[in-house]
């Protein structure tokens, strides 16, 4: 893929001198692929883009740098306190972890599936969310059937359980058991006197709901 030299800089923003993950899209298609870069050129590997895109200025094809991010909960190695962390893939394909928010004890997701069982050009999603599943129940494989299941996702529910960094009240007689999206979380230390609260949010994925 040969790019306009004036637009090359956006592939290397934020200090990513040698990106290895890219996206290509126009008004009809989108693909994410691994690749390498040389001056003004992206070499795609493991993907056949021939006949799928029309180059500019005739077409509307754009090339982007893709980001791979993983959000998870883990204990701080220095303090032992739980926190929300983010791992970002670098140009070498290795992930670098950073702490985002302290005091996060649990992070849960539920995925809402469109009632259309096979998403295709002739059978787009209708926006009718009929069931919710955890990620492992949507699909864990990497074949076409699994990819179709993820294309059915039109809604995501996010739930977090947060706690105060230090004990803030006398220990109660009975420990509270809070739930996040149906998952009951048992504190590591019963009656530890920390304030806890849960937060839940539902997000509509508009592109999937309306068939784009």
C-alpha cells in the first residue's frame, strides 16, 4: 500500500515510530491486518486486499494505524492494592502495562446480541437485542463462524466494583456482598471497613445496531 507522504505522519503519532498493526477502510469495507512500514509504504501480511478497495482520489480508501489495548484488573506490585490497568501493544508487538485507576476490584462485561443470527449484506442487524452473554459464551474461536457471532454484538454492559483505598469506617458485623452484572464479589478480607460501590453502564454500538 502506497500512501500520500503528507499523511504518513499520522501513522507514527504518539511516538510509535514503527507501527505493526493497521486498519484500512472505505464506505463499504474495513480490515485490520499486521504489516510493516518503509518510507511511504505499508506492506500487508496475511491478508488479500486485491479487488476490495479503490485507491484515492477515485475511491475513499484510508489507511490507519490500529491500536491493540487490553483493560484488566490486577494488584499494584508495590502496594498490593487492586487497580484498573491497561496494556498497550508497542511496535514490537509486546504489551506495556500501566495503572489507570486504583481501587477497582472487579470489571465485568456483558455483550448484547442482535436477533439476526447471520450478519451479512443481505441480512444486516436489525437493532433488536434479544440476549446477553459473557465473552466466552459469544465465541472464543477465530474462524468465520466465531467472527459472525461478534458481528452480532450491538450492546455492551460494563460494570465495576470500586473500593476506598483505606478503611473508612468501623468493621461491620456482617460483611457486605456486592454484585456487578450478576457476579457476586467477596472481599478478600471480610469486614475490612472499606467503602464499596458498584457502577453499571450500557453502551449501544450504533454501527452494529444500524447495520453499518
